[in-house]
């Protein structure tokens, strides 16, 4: 199993204050949504895809912790946005 994963900490969890207004034939062709919203805090998302099967795995955390990444010797992880630091030899 080869999993490519990425994490997105600090996602704003927001909700609508007022219900959406549905389209009205002849007047409004799209759904209208008010600009006001209610904050429900932040969440962290850890998501990955199995590069062999295409299966998507995800987990949502209410708090961001560095130990939230699962550890297993049976998986090779390729972290997105990984910066490889190399010494340049001239």
C-alpha cells in the first residue's frame, strides 16, 4: 500500500445564519445565500489516497496535534509539499 497524504489544519467551520433562497423561475436562476455566517471554531483534516487502489482515507480532528499522523511500518508515506534539502556540490 502506498499512501500520498496531506493535512489541512485550521479549517474554519462555518454555518449559515439564514436559509438559502431557492431559484424563482423568470426572476432568479441561481440559489441565493446571505453573506452572514456563524463560526463554529476550527477543524483539522488529514486526508490520503491509496495510490494503488484509489481508495480515499480521511480523518477530521477538532484539535491539531502533531501525533495525529498514523505510524505503521507497513506503509510508505509520500507527504505532499515535502521539501527535500540537499547540499549543493560545486
